[in-house]
C-alpha cells in the first residue's frame, strides 16, 4: 500500500497489521525509548488546510519519534491565502523532497487527488477530508477498543486479541457530517465488530441503509437493548451546518435525546468504555460527568494516536521496501 486514504481500502489483514505494528510502537514508547532511527533522512510534511489540534500534533510527534524531518504547513499564513492551487502547493512540496504528505482538507477527496494526480511521488496520508474519511482516527479508535475490550481480563471477548469480533459499538450523534463515523463503520465492521449508528433523523446521511451497520434514532433504546461495549460520541459539527447542510435540533433537545450524561452512563455494562474523537462540546453531546468519568478513554485515544501514526508512517515509508 502506497497511501492511506480510506479505511475502506484496508482488508482485515491490513488493519490487524497496522494495529499490531502500533502495539510494537507503543511498547517502545513505554520502555522510554523516545526516538527510533527508522525514518532518519525522510521528510514528512503536515499539510493542513483545516484546523486541527490532536491530529497535527500527533503526526508531528509520531514523525519525530521515528527521526524524520517534519515540515508543518498550515493554509493560514501560506500562499494558499493568495490563491495558490492545490496542484502548485503539491509541486512545491515535491520540489522540497517530501517523502510523506499528511493532508487535512475541508474538501472530501482532496487527499485522493494529491495521491493520484501525478503531482507528487510522496506517500499521502488522509488526516481528515471534509465529511468523507479520517482513517487514522478510526485506526486509533480500533487500537483503543482492542486494548480495553479484547482478550483481556476485563473485556467481554476472550479471543486471540487480533480483531474486534463480538464487540458492539454504538456511534452516537452528528453522523451526517462525520468522517469519523464513516471511517469507523468501515474499519470496525471489517474487524468483526457490530456497529449501531444513533442519531436524530435529520443528522443521518442519505443512503445509510447501504452501510454495513444498524441505524437507530433512539439512544436510550440502544443502550437498554444493545448493551454496547463502547459508546463513541461524535462532535456536533455546527460549523458544517450553515447553508442547509442539516437541521440541528435545539441544543437542549439534542442533549436530552442524544447526549451522554450521568444517567445514561449508569446504564452501560460494567466493562463498557466511553470514547470521543475530540474536540468535545461539553454539555452538548457529552456531559462533564461522562467526559471525566473513569470509563472515558478520551485522553488515552489521543496517546494511542501517536503509536498508530508512527505505525502508519513506518509502514508506508519503510514497509514496502
Ligand atoms: N480527532 C481529531 O481529528 O481532532 P483534531 O481536529 O483536533 O485533529
């Protein structure tokens, strides 16, 4: 595999290989081996046209821990604001010898264009494009699910620990605008989990019937009947809701029907974990009680993101050699 553009491109074996490699990367970090020489002499460019805290910092940390040189490019303050095209930006990165380009863009498909238009020789990693895909987020989510719920003493499954077979994950909230939901539905089901999307009818995408998951408009019913092993709360993306892109119930209606609060938290099975990709709207899709509870693995998801992104950069830049 030369690029990582979508979790739909990953077979079960591919995904397990990334997760296993990430586990090895995490083990080096826990042994205080902060830096590996693996990508010495390689250049990773973080090309961010849209805001990010976790993903950008995490890719930068991952690349540096593999000894790569890192160039951070933000559209704000660059010649993009003077009208420079994606093509000319890509040709500039090519001239500078980029080996990997990690791209976040507000337009769905921009990383695919970068990878396949012939402007760049670099490996392209999709760091989130529009409402389409965020594959490394789904991989770090799968990594976190596997660590907590598979094969261990506390988890509901007693398998080999290689995939997520037998798990039920509820993905709750603004599915319509969520690249995290799309990436997770594809990856988690490839890994054998059952996924239920829970959302108000106005925030469910057209064509969702064709996705390999269940859909519910009833959060309390899903918690009571589905007994999910993990609840993944999605951010309400108000910035993507202008221009008729989806009716938003009032914040009070939304949090009453679809917010994870202390009452709903108490109905989860004992082993169940609470996830959120961040950034969170505290008090809207998740209460402070839930976000800060011992069941929440939200900060751990961020830490796991470094190991997963180390694995992705390593496999794309060295794994094919
Ligand atoms: N989860 C995630 O993509 O967060 P950032 O937007 O901060 O990168």
